[in-house]
C-alpha cells in the first residue's frame, strides 16, 4: 500500500511554492467579486463564504444551468472538476466523482446525492440512476463537495456530495416560459411562476420532455415539478418544498464489438427493443427556523417515495425488477455564530420501508429459471448525531472540525421461500434468498481543516476527513451462487486535501491535490458472492480557472488528473490476474472541459452571448486486468443566446459540433467490447419569454 504522503508531500511543496508566489503577487484584492467568494450552503447546511472553506467545492449557478439547457445532467456537470456523470440510454446515468465510474448494486452508495441537503434515496437504498429523480434543469444551483463530506453528512458521503438547490421564489421573473425542439422528435416545455405577498413567496417550476431517441425504439417521456413556499415571519422562517418527477423510457442497451460506436450499421441499432424503465419519485420537506437564547433552532421533517420498474436487459435472462421505498425523516439542529466562532450540532433520523421484487417470465436455464427470484421488504432506521465548528484563530488562521456518529439498522423480511430459487436438482443456482434477519452498522467520522489567508483574496487550506457507507440492502439480501449470508462491513475512506484558491481582479483559481485510501470495499468475487475487504487508492489534482475580460470576453477551464487503483489482490469477478496496482476499470486518468465566450451588446437593448465548449475524455481501461481500453474522445459544443426586447429570447445549442464518433461509456463484458453510443451532432432551438 502506498502511504498518503507519497502524493501529499510533493503536492504540498508545489502548492507552498504557488502560495508564496500568490502572496507576493496579490494586489488589487478589493476588485470585482470573484467566483470563489460565492455563498455555499452544502458544507454545513448554513450559508458560508466559499473562499474561507477548508474543503474542495464547486458551484454551478442558475445562469450556467440556463445557458447549458442540459438534455442530460452530464452536460452541465462537466463544469465541476473531478465529476463525470456517465450517460447511459435516455436519462440513465452512472456517477464518477473523485472516483471511477462505480457500477453494481451498491456502487451508487459511495455518493451522497441530495435535494436541498436531503438525500434523494434513503441510506441503504441507492440507485445508480438516482440523479434523474431531481429537477436539476430548473434548480437555483448545483453544489458539489469533492471527497468525504463534513459532519452534517453521513452514510454515502464517501467520494463526494452532489446537492441540487431549489430556486429561490424571491429571485427571478414572475413568469417565464420556454419551448424547445431538437433532433429525433425531441421537444421540451418549461414554465416558472413566482408570486410574493407580504411575508410569503411562492415558486412553481415545471418542465416536460418527449424524445423519440437517436437509437431505434429508445425514446423517453419525462415530467418534473417543483413547488416552494417561503415565509419570513417575526419569529419563524419557514421553507416548504415539494418535488415530483416521472420517467417513462424505452431503453437501449450496449452495442457490442470493438469500436462498434464507429460503425454506421450499428450506431442506431437497439439490441434490446423490448427494454423499458418506468420511475416515479416524490419528496417534500418543511424547514422551520427561529432564534432562541441557545442559538438558531432548525426543525425539518421530510418524506420521500420512489417506485421503479424495469427490464434487466443487460442480463441474459432478462428478468423484470420492481423496487421502491417510502421514508419519513426528521432533522433537528442548533447553530450559532460570532465574528470568531461558529458551530452547529444536530440529530438526523430517517425511517424507511424498502421493497424489491424480481420475476423472470421464461426459463433461460436450470440455474436461471422462470418465476420469482427475489421478493423482500426491509425496514431501515438511520440515526445520527453530529457537531461541526469553525474557529477564526487569528486574522489569517482558521480551523474547522467536525465529528459524526451514525447507526444504520436493517430488518429484512423475505416474502418468498428461503434458499435457492431453482429446482432442487439444479446446480449452481444463480439466485439465493437468505432467511429473515437483522443487521446493524455503527460508524463514525471526523474531519479537520486549517485555512490560512495569504492575503485578502487568497487562501490555502489543508484538510483531513473520513467517510463511510454501510452495505446497501441489495448487497446484503440479493445473493447468488448459494451464498446464504453476506457478512459485510461498512466501506470507509480516509482523505487528505491540500488546496489553494483566490482571485486577481477578474481572474479566479481553485486547485486541490488529494490522496484517499478506501478500505473494506464491497465487491462481487469470482464465485459471484458479495464480500468485503478490498482496498483502493485515489490520488489526483483538480483545478478550476476562470477569467472575465474586457469587452465581454470570458473563459473557464475545469479539469482533473488522477489515478484510481486497486490496492489489494482482490479475487474480483471478471479478473483473471493479480490486479493489485492496476487502474480501476472505467477510471480515466484525466478529463475536463473548457469554455470560451463573449457577450455582445446589440442595438435596441438586445444582447448576444456566444460560448464554445471543449470536452475532453481521456482513455481508460474497461476491466480489472487492464487488457482492454477505450481511447477517449474530444467534443465541441456551441451555444448562442440572443436576448430580444421585452424579455423574449432565443437560444441555439449545437452538441457534438464536429459530429465525432464516440462512446458515452465503454465496457468489456461477456467476452466482448460494449458501448453506449454517443449521439451525433444535435441542433436544439429554444424560444423563451423571461422578463426582468
């Protein structure tokens, strides 16, 4: 195992040199406000100036969301360094955030995806596609914390946090509408409605999409609705929010064969025209805040409900899965602040009933028979207590520290016969249902960060943090190959970050170097059994540079260079060799994006914004033995937004401007290269009414 210092010490020397240079060059710190001085809420659930935070963060604001007009969330998440949302078919996705793309039933448990700080799915019940549950298209902002979260986050905040914030109903036009059309019968409508009356403000945001799909029989229909009500009373400040999303999708699977994504005879072929995915999600919360003698009290009850049905087209026997969950949660927090000290402490409780049923219609083989494979319910309870504090020790030196203790309990109830799902005479049955049982996982995490002000607009920080995730329900109870009990431990991660951020007038920068070691990694071994005990390492550098020049010019770049490696000789399914030291599959060593744009002032109060975006995806290995590889790709996207009189505007978006052949994601399985085909050049035209 390589020690954390193998990367951190050289990086510290590098960043120390950069810090000295910054300190000597820092002049004019009082000029225009910088991107790194934005207010961030995701670190502590309270507004904080991002410049002073001892952790790596990114914020994608509503202006960037509006200009990008993302068809899929991966198109906007390219603006966050270290983040790659790999697009599957339609609205499906897989997350990489300071990590490889993590697949399998529990891989999504390494990421905390949230809506106003509340997890999209309950602890233990993640879904790899869960980002389509949130209305990111009409969000107020998307904030990203890279690496383990602070003490306000518990289970799943391992590789990072993606927090989508609802739009403030007091900001923006009273009414706004948009219609959009694109290739392959793509149409979208959007609406925003805001109203204020005294102490009350209400916002309603809706969008609906229909897409015929680039590939055969691979379209989707999706609707999203967000409603928020704010009340600013003399005693209580209240935020109520409800969000619902619905997706009905015809799904296309991989195309197989080496570089099949370049073959014009295969690119539009859907090898699984029978596949589909239907998903519904509903969430609501009511956040009450008031000042007390002990500090500001915050009480937030919430609920969530999800249901999903899909055909497992990616498996030869093609069973149908139905799953869902219903949750009630409560957050109670107390916080206070002064010029030199701020703190918050709280209790989080989340109670969930989740269920899963898998049924196969036809016999595929004796060990993959027709009938019920799995049918179970799990009652889960998550309870945590935390404290997070910040001290300003001097005019230059700041300290942040936090601790969290969390208990996750599962009560599993098998609704079908215990044991093998196959006939007694069948051998090596693929499906095994464990008997009823209870499981408990206790975890703790700490974080400690130090910031030092080099000058008024430049900070250097050092941070150490831990993260954890308990096993997901599917890893514990959806067993195979005769495994009667999955004796799993929680995955844990230890991270060290060194970063420097600041601004010179209209130029801002934010860089961080990190090293992370993950232990007790849960994986499926060569016998198809769920086990834990593997180790992985993750090391890299992330950077963001932004510039706003004269005459309306601006530019930005977000990227990362990293290595994600197996740190133990795990007997991993799909590997035949000793994989210790190998790159983890689907872990590009570098990727990122850059943008160059200009704002033009035209006659009669009209304006034009142009933006050219370059997207780079480096090469990566497709399996643990590192024997097969995807070469990577480069894409260009163009955006032209013309603002007309009286709030009318039109936006032209051209994706994959040079019509490159590429794969959204590559894979190697069942003895063959497999690809999700990237879409060719697409031209999208939007007409909008958005008065000031």
